[in-house]
């Protein structure tokens, strides 16, 4: 028993260290951005190429930190980072991509109502990734029939590889609710085989 306890302790230490590193990265990025803005302040505000590069670099680092937070099981940190990224996003495509990740972070953090509201900000209301997230929201509310309708004939190859396991998970859960154990086992097995990250 004692070796196992030390092992779990090491896991908790690594998780705490990961959270500290993520927060450190966020504060550093925020501090650099603030310093750059302060140094660049002038009576006639001009957006220089250097400022643009710093802004882009800061957004990239925040997105990396958000993804890392999700991988390590800290959806609350990821939610905060994605919220800022969504607010600051310029183009429609970038915003849609960030909202998709934001919604998944909200779902991981059991913030179901917020996830539903966030999903409404996506420009493509009937896209495959939106349908998957809508189904996940409905499953979180124990609405298997609604989730099945949301999925429709959604095919796994219409989704990015790192999201296909979620589709199989929803299908497995629907089959389980219907008391179809064989179909449920098959879907859950597919979910395990196609999972590509530790949060799935």
C-alpha cells in the first residue's frame, strides 16, 4: 500500500506543478503584453508591426496554455484562457475554432448552460463539430433522444481525429440508455481506440 500512496502523491505533485507552470505562462504572457502596450503608448496611438507580432505571439501562447490545461485536467484554467481568446479573436474562422475548444472546456468543467450559450456564437450552426457538441450537451442533461437527433447521421470521418472518440462515446451512451449492451460495448471500444489525448 505504501508504494502506491507515494505514487499517487507524485501524481498530485505533478498536477500541482503543471497548474503552476500553466498559470506562470499566463502571467508572463499577460505581463509582456502589458509592458509592450505601456512602452508603445503615445499621444498618437499607432499600431506598429512589432505590436501586431507581440499580440499574435501572446494569443498563440495563451492557446497553447489552454490546450495544456485541458490535457492535464484543469478545465477551469482553460475556460478562462479561451474566454479571453474568443473575445480578442479577429476573424470568423479563428473565433469559430476557439469557441469549439472553449465549449469543450466548459463541458469538461460541468458548465453545461454556459457551454450551450457559447455554442451559439459559432457561425456554422449545423456543422459536424457543432452537432457533436450539441449532442454532448444534451447527454449531459440526460436527454439521449435529443442527443441522437442532434447527431443524426453524423459520420466519424466528418470530424477531426481528436474528436471522433467523443462521437463514439455519445453513441455508446445512447445504446446503453436503450439497453443495447452489445452496441454500447462496441461504441465504447471504438471510443477507446480512437482516443488521442488524456482528456478523452
